[in-house]
C-alpha cells in the first residue's frame, strides 16, 4: 500500500481575472539529479499547473521528459553541471498562454554504482536491541514507535528491515542475548506487529512480512525480516522514518531497542487500540504519549521496540567502506542518550567520527555492540551465555545477499571491558578471542581497531586530617593540581562533620586547610578528597591504567594501545588512534581537567535568596555545550570555587535549561565549566564515559584522513 499526501494538479493554479485565466509561474520540487540516474527517474514534481493545461519541454531534445506532473530524466545524454530548461504551459483560455517557466537543473557527476544489487548496512543511527525489558501498562498496550534513520551519501531504493526477538544485557556480562520476555530456554510472550511503514519525503510505504501486513515475533528467535521493498530513489542524506505498530497485553514484555530522539521528530505513542495510533500518520509530529515519554535525555529513558541495526539497502553504493563495528558503551553512544543526538541521530564519539562528512565522506556502519560488551563474551556462548544471535542474523543477510557481506570492513572498538590485572590475559585471552572468531567467521576481512581511552581517579586519599577548632588540616602525598580558593569534596571521614564540599587553602606541597563545623581530632576512616576533575594534575591512574606503557601489568591499558598500533599477533590490520583527541595537555594518559576545556560565564544572575528555585541560566556562549552535558558553576572570575553542579536538559540560544532545579544564587560572571566525563563508582571515582564536550574534542582530535584505513585491501 502506498499512502501519499499530494496537492491535486491545478489546485490553486490559474489566476482568474474577470472571466479570463492567468497562468502562474510553475514550481518544481527538485532540481538535482546525478550521473547514475536512469531514464524515467523523477527529478521533481511540477506544481502551480492550471487545471486542463498541457506542458512541453523547451528544448524538447530528449534530455528531460514530462510524465504527468513529473519532470523525469530522459533517454538523451546530458552533461554534468547546471542545465537551463524551460517548461511551456499552454491553456487556450488563459490570456498569457503559452507561458514559459525557467528552471536551472544541476546534474552531479558521481561515481558509478559499484554493486547496485548488493544489500549493504546503511542505518547508522540504528542500534541493536539491549537494555531493560519494557512491560506493557494499561492504556498503552498498543504502541507505535517512530524512529528516523538518515540515509547514506548515495541513493538507496530497495530495503529490508529486521525486527528482533531478544535483547542483549548491558553491563558486566554483556553482550549476552538473554533479555527475553520469558526465561532463557522458556519463551515468554510473543509480540504481534499490526503494521510497519517507511515514510520518505512525506509518502508512506507499507512493509510486509511474507506477503502479510502483520506478523507475530516469537520470543528467543532471531526475529523476522520484512519483505524486499523497492520505492522511488531515496536521495542521499535523506530522512527515512520507520513506523512500527505493535501490541501486547497488560503486564507482557517487549524487547528494548531505542530511546527516541524527540528533537529529530522521533516519537513513541501508546493507546488502547491500533486505530487510535494510525491517526498519528496524519499528524506525524504530534507529541509522544506522556506515560511513555519519560526520562528524556537520561539513562533512565525507556528503550522501545523497533527495527534494529541490521537494516540493509540496495542502491548506488559507490564502493566506500561499510563497517561492521564491534563496540562497547563508549563506542555505541555514551555519555549521550537521546537529546544530545545530532541532526542525523549520531551519539557517542565513534558514530560521530564515522558519520562526519570529512575525509572520504560519511562511512555507513552497523554498530553490533552495546554498553558492557567485552571481546571474550562476543560472538560465542549458548544458553544463559548466548551471544551468537546477532552473528546468525548477519549470516541470514549473507544468505539472501547472494553470499556477499553487507559490509566491507570490521571496526573493533572493544578492549575497555576486557581488563585483567594480568596483561597477557587481557590481550591474548580476552581481547584477541573475538578477533580470532571474527577472522574465522569472515575469512579475509580487514579489521581496523580503535584503541580504548584511559581511566583516572579524580580523588586522592588523605594520609591524615586533624583540626584545631573549626580549621581542618589535611595531609596528602602531594598538593600538585590544587590551588587556594578552589572547592574540594571530602568524604569517608568520621566524625562526618569533616565531610562535605569546602573551599581550601593550600599550605605547602603536602597540606591544605579548610573551615568546617568542628569535630574530634584526628578524623578517622579512609578519607578522600575529590576535585570533580577540575585539574588533570590532581588525578591518579587507576589499576592497569598507569602511563606510559611499559612491560608491567600496571600499564595494561596503554600496552593494549601499543599492541593495537603495532598490530601485534594480527590483533588488527590497521588502527585509527584516539589518543590525541582524548588526552590532557598537562598529563599523559589522563583525561583533561575542566580547566583545559571551553567555558563560559553567566550574563544574568540566577537565584535570589537561596530558597526560591529556578531551572535556567543565561550565559555568554552556550554553543560550546549540548543537552546531557554535566556542568559545574564556579564563582568568578577565577572559576575554581564550586557553587553548583547540574546537567543540561536543553539549550535555546544562550539560555540553558537544567534537568533539575536549583536555589543556589549564581551571580553575573559565574564561570560555567563542563565535566569531561561521568564520575563512576566510589573508590576509585573513575572518569570513563565522555560527556558531549569530550566527545566533540575526541572526534575533532581524530584524523579524518585515517578513514582511508577502512578501505578494504
């Protein structure tokens, strides 16, 4: 079924003057085509045509033809570049008939399609199913999810989409495919699909399953495929909307896939019946259903069902690399969830790097991993440790693809979660295990690796804390990275009065003081001071992350990078390094401190009395931030005494809206600094997942010219 919304020929055209008709200038919806376009391909739709008029090409030399209201490519050759044409409209009763309208067409000279009958991965915004199972609630047992996929930098026309019947875990045992509606080995409820559509350029195209508009997806299977669907050519870099209608009973489960990106037009709607949901096809930007639309821009945002990352398309693929990417949380998206996505839906450093229009262009990919994924658990296992369903889905694609892979190269970003305190175990047993399985699964494939980032602790353990009256004196191995007037957070002390956030005074190379309420001296416990990542020089390397790489297990992370760059033991065939974009300018192997990152200042005071709350601040330059960025507001002008820590929900011009509220008075001139990464765990408090400001820094620091390494040998 094709469902379209168009204006009928002649609607609004032909200006009446008395009893006469005046022809209006014609319009054309598109003026660009390329050297791969075959005769009959639509360039644009002609509008403003008067009822009953006839159209003719000038010159009528066969380069272009008029087919109804469409201007199409003709059988005669045309040259690349700008081409001026005229469309002649004739209507005998019109006083200005015949009337010519001039158009300038542009023919782009693009490389010929390499293999137009080969399915290739294309939906780089898409993801594989993972996360927390979703439970159907009363009032929203019928659901429509709409996601928006940006197409590659070449035309596509024939598509197949995949609906999963499982999801992978996220965390310590990821990517085990054991998130199911039942229990492992005992299938739970199935998910009936009521309809699925793709919408391109305002036109809905219904997708079918074995010739049927509906299908039931059974738990703990690989899932189901849509039938092959060919539609009019989808121009390069177009938005493809995927609408999935499905239902379950109250209390039944659904596999998690997507956090919708509302600012890109993605939606999640729920109702008591499918008919109510179908009405949104006429109002595709209607707000999501409030009960389902929760936690936006946070890790708590639910992940709803939809077609997964195994979507493939045929078209004018130009031979550029297409990547099957093995990733963990950092490569898949973190520390971005939804609101931070760019116009094409990209989140996280690897997606943004590959999709950036630079070097050899945007590189399509299928990111096959998820948060927590580790090499030793990938593409292996069975039963409660199964992680082979995604591998088997790729096999299904190869089978209907005439034996051809839907990718040209493997990208391997794993390694972060392969950690072992014994480096030989980390590298040989863990990291290389999946490399060996991938080489066996795809003989001759090129593997390009992306080395992992380091980890540092933003805390230091204090050797003693004593006090006289209300002045506490802390001793630690070194005060390098500290400065008088800055805020430190103290934790772990008894009495607890020592704990809290305090402005310190640096006394010498091993001591600082701060004022507090007073308490028994000395303080006891494992007492730690945290600067929240203000200065890289204050941070410590965590276990196996000591810099630089040496022959010891303590530097395992950086030994792994060295082995990747050296392609040791055929662990890869090439590497695209991440270090230059990641590292502090002041400390090797460390995350940059806030003092090294862009900052801005408040231009308007926020807060009045410390009681009344607010959730917005106005700054001099908000363009350096994105939603989901954690920010720390410091007193000006030095910007080291911390006043507040918040997370950005949205940005409008230079007005930042928080995800939460605050009552802290922030004067004009307060300094707003972004955190480099989320602080995780308790001891150590590690920087692991980059916030948006660091994601941008990493992508900018990675050489786009190195994308050529992704080209198959």
